[in-house]
C-alpha cells in the first residue's frame, strides 16, 4: 500500500539542488503548517510541531476550517478542510483512533444516509447534510486514510460501502474521481476486491485518455488530464501497475521539470472552486511543492 510517510529522509542537497531551492521557497512563502511539514519530511523535524500548527484550524464540532484548504476560506467546517487535516495527521504518523474520533463525529454529522460526504465547497445547513448529494471525490480519500491508519468508527462502515459501490460502478470518470478512488482502493480492507477494481479503473483511465503518457511528444496535459505520478504518487500504489516503466519515468521527468525559478511548484486548482486569490494561490503552491518533493523522494528521484 502507498506510504509516502515511510519514505526515508532525504540527505541535504547541494545549494542549487531541487531540495535546497524548494526549501528556500517554503521558508520564504509558506504558512507555519507547511514549514513544519517540510521540516518533518526532509530535515528530521518532530511530528509534534506539525500537530500543534494543525490545531489552529480545528473547530469545536470536530471539523476543520479557516482556509486549511487554501481555496476555501471562512470559519465554517467543511469536508475538504477535514480531509486535508487527516492527510497531515497521516503524513506525520498521528492519525490514530483517539485523534480521529472527533473528526469522525464531524463527518457523521455532514454525511448523507449512505455515509457519503458532500462535494468540495458545499456546506450543510442547520438540518445537517439533508439534500446535499454525496461525492466520491470528497469521501474516498477520507475513508482511505482512516483505513490506512486502522481507525474504525460506525460511520466508516457506511462510507466504505458507498465508496466501494461508487468505484465499482464508474463507467465514465474525471481525473479527480479516479485519484480519489485510488486513495480508497490503496487502503480498502478487502484487498482482492480492491485490486480487481483498480485493474478495471486503470483500463478506464487509458481508454478515456485521462492520462498524459508522452509529455514530450504530441500528448500534452489539457483540461483535467493528469500524469501517471498524479494517480500513483508512490511506487507501491495500485495505480502504478497501470503504467509502464517508461511512461512512469517520463511522468517523473515532467514533475521534476515543473519546479519553477523561485523553487516552488505551480498550484493545482481544487475542482469545483473559483479562481483563488493571490494569497490562497501562494499557500496552495507550498502544499503542492511538498507533495511534489514527496513523490520524487518516493521514486528515488530527489537530488
């Protein structure tokens, strides 16, 4: 199963190297949370300061807000913020049952009867999630991370069934749905069923041309199309089997080449959200820069 957090620490790179340039970008532009995350992943920083920084975004209802997901501003808890919080806790090895209990209480309060979470940018009214449709892209990453950390909660049983049925019934898909499905399948409890679903999903991705396989040729990223490394950010993801070694190498070459002159990577816009303000865009770049470094590290490509 994919596990970026378990990748060994990368030694210090030369002053003009990828890591050193990215580090300068993070220290000059990132929020405290991302600075602490960078230190944890690449400079032997402790997990405690990361968790302390994350607590500033937590609400009394167990959810998270305050632009933890930079594209979504305001004080109201949203599933997208909470998914980001779980991602951070997982990355530093602090996503245990005790910490996840409040999160699951919040997720229960905003989920549909089937256990699905509403899509990015939506929020429940005083009556809860009634009338708000469930979304695979919102639900699957959360469920996958909770399973990866062996967290169990009554809501998780319903949410798991929703994700499994939604993934197995995909006939057409957007890249965001596929990425979410992979995060679920990489950690779903029924491994035989998950592997079969992943194999079918990989055929769909290639048939529907949802992936850029030759970025240096005539195949270019347009619209919502993604690269192989977007679907398989670690080599032990089920999605890695969808692509040849050559296709994966070209994808990682494109990722490495995406580092900009200031040391950071460009921001990816969150589906379903408006064009971000300049401050939110810069905050998103720091997040995407750390994720790019983690992917390159996972594949042994960080120098």
